C-alpha cells in the first residue's frame, strides 16, 4: 500500500477526528458513522504505518470494554503537483521541516489565498520567525489580519509590529494586527480567567510554535 492511500476515504476521516484530540475507536465510530470493527481495523493499519499511536488509558469509570484512546503520531503534509513538465507527489514530515517551511505550509492551509502574501511578507520583513516562539492566526477580513505572537521580545514587538500596513501585489493594503505577549502574561491572564486571554488561546490556529506553547496552554487550562 502506498502512503497516499492511507490519507483517503475512511482512514482520512479517522485522522481528521484525531487531529481534534485523542479519541477511542468507539468515539471515532460515532463521529464518522462507521462500525467499531471497521474503525478498529483501520486504526491498527494506521498504527502499523506510524501515523497514530495508543495513548495512556484512563481508569474505567463504568464497567465494560476498555476504550483505548488513540492520538496522531506524526505531522505530515501530502503535496501533489500536476502541470506540463511536472507530475510529482511529495510527503513532508513536519518534524523534519525547518521553521520557514512550517510557517509557509500552515499559512497556505489556514488562510484564504488572497491573504497569503500579506502575512508572509509581514513575517519575513519583520524577521518574526526568529523573534517569536509562537505565531498563530486569529481571524481576517477585507482590511485586517489578526495574529497572536508569543515572544520574549514583547516590548520590541509591541512597539514596532503591533499594527503594520502591508501593501499587496495589486497595491491593495491590509493591516496586520498583532496581539503580543510572553507566555507568563498569558498564563497569568488564564489563571484570572480573563475572557481576552481565553479567547486568544481558544481561537488561535498555529502558524509556528517552536516550544509547543499553544498545546501546553490548552492542556493546562482545559481550553
């Protein structure tokens, strides 16, 4: 079986569910309208190819068959290009990719195509890949793109990069609004249960996260 065959149909639906968090075969079956037997078989195949893994099983609160949770075991990107002169398929493991490629790929998948240029230009012109530990996408409209930045260089980033206008290839301008904090500030805000920080973490979509800040904050504060 080719690797790409693992990313289609019922297997893909299982992987999509696990991208949202750990789930057992029973939970996945309910979400994907598949039988438990079929999901279990597919999980075994995905585990054999190292795409998923069993995680630590919690104690059963109710009698019955143990519901072993599964989680994603790899972060990958599957790319295909077909045009005159090129017919290629590539599988990229994100753990082996550098921060530059991770950033570009996440922007490509998260943002609308018309927003790609503005955010890429902002990140590279400000050298934000070096300055930030975490960059996340929050939301965008016709005039603005909002992002969160977790960095130890908070003062510098706030003073220079909180509200920047970027000119596009068609001369149209968009503002990049950056909500910048260090991790301690966010943790203190979450401890106080401030809605601003809760929404900031809950609504963030990872563009780059060198220290797994987003995952740790969500797990620690159950977001």
